C-alpha cells in the first residue's frame, strides 16, 4: 500500500460511494479512507463492514472495482491506476478540443 497514491484514488472512492448511496455520506467515505490507510488493509473486512451501508451486492461490486484499482496502482511505477490515468488523459483532450473550438 505504500506505493499507492491514495490521494489520487480518493475522489473515485467518494464519487462511487455517492453514486451507490445516492447521497454524499462523509462517514462511509472516511471509513473506507481509514481502512485503506492501514498498513495491510483486508478487503473482506472492508466489504463486510460496508454491507450495512451498501447492501451485499453493492459492497461486493464496490470492493471488486476498488481492489482492481489498487492492484493496478501497485503495479504502476507512478502509484496511480492505469484506468484513472486514461480518464485524466481523455478529460484533458476534451478540454483542449473545447478550447480549440472556442478560439476558432
């Protein structure tokens, strides 16, 4: 976990949990942040604890997506998941395209 840049993943966590809960719940978001900041976070434990907030299916889906991001981040030398890097590239390309159109 020390190689992973959690600050980059935290906005994804916030957005995903808000989408699943249909409200912005700082308690649940902070709970996940705190669990991930442990030296050896336990995905099963996190999933079980989230079940009370998200229900079993959503907790399982959330943890599967989150764990895939964490594995990707750990394997990437930058500590950032490839999918989040790709999203940022797309966002920047769209922004540049929009700016270019505005200049014309």
